[in-house]
C-alpha cells in the first residue's frame, strides 16, 4: 500500500532498482542525506523535497506528489478537466499517423497559448490510496495527472497505447483504483506505458513483480508524452487539435490489407485511417 508513510518504502525500492545510493541522490538533489534517510524511514516528504527529487529521478513533480499521497498543488494540475475524452481521441488518431504528421500535431500542441477554461473547475474524484493501495495510486496518476477523469477515456488510453494488450473495462479501472482488483505484471506494464514511466521503475515503486524486462515502445512513449503535454490545453483547444489531426486521416482503400493500414473510424461505409509505419 502506498500512503504518506509508505513513500519512503517506494523511494527505497526505486533507489535499489536503480542501484542509487542516498549519498548520490543527496548530492544530485541538494537534499541533505540525513533528510533523505528520514524520508526513507517513513517521514512524510515536504513539497520542496518532492520538487527537488523529481528532476533527478526523471519524474514529473506532479507524479511524485501522487506517489507520496500528497495533494498536487493547483499550479501543477491539468488546466481543463472537461477535456479528457477528446484527449483520448486525439492520442488515438495521432498514434496512427505517419511520423511527419505526428510531429506536426506535437508542434501544434506545444504552440497553444495558456488559456483559462470557460467552465468552472470540477473537483476530480481521487481514489483513496490508504484503502486502494498501489492500484489507487496508478489510477490517480493516469486519471488525475493525465486529465482522464472519464474512466472510459482512461481505459481507452491503456488499450490504444498498448495496442490492445491491456484492454480493460472502465469498471475494472475503477475497481483497480478501489483496490478490489489486483494488479498483474501485464497491467503494471500497461499503466507504465500510458504514464511514460519505465516499467521497471513503476514496478519497483508499487512493489509488483514483472514477468520479464519490458521492452520500451518508442511510439507509445511518444504518445505518453503527447498525453502529458495536453494537460495545459482547454477542452476547446483539444477539440481544435482533434479536428486538425482528424483532417490528416485518409480513406482506406476497400481492398487494403489490415496489416498495412491503421483504421480509426468507419463512416458511411468507408474506413478512415493512415498507412502503417
């Protein structure tokens, strides 16, 4: 179970997995070694300590807050919680496109100005990590920090980025968050893929075992980065990006073999998609 006192256990396991000493981590982060040892021993980390650890460990600061079961600061939260379903669709379309067109979508997303959402922010549902353990932590990372508050959108992202290897119902994602469905090695790898976190690191943090070392998928990693970068967009901006990406799809020839095409949507008897990479 991951909770505030358990962050030290997760950090210790991650350090052991990476063969990282407290002396090195202290030097790299600027946190006195005595403070690091105190955290490992069970002292709840301070926000400033999490902010210092994040870049050294290669984590987003917002993710470390969730792992430590500490509320994510408002400034680090996604901008518009109503954008989630459109984000999942945008990622699915972009993943199917050729590399040059994917790069165009990335540029468009990065160039969007920061805007204020037209909707009042809705308070997201957060799974209780004291009760749900590592499952709650993983669902909070995916739903809360990646702006996928719709469990259907979260399940879709897991399926899309793993190319169907982790196909869960929205109710199963919720049950994982409540600690009622156990994690499996395949599910840990699936969440790691969607979160853009190395599977070995995530397994070390959660205390789960993997069947074998997971081979990273460069395209999935790229899409995990796109998913993260969409956090600063409003729902209106995401819809615009979705429309731009969708306009790059082409009609799939009727006699086209499935192994040569990514099929995204079926409309009026025609499949729309893109040639496979």
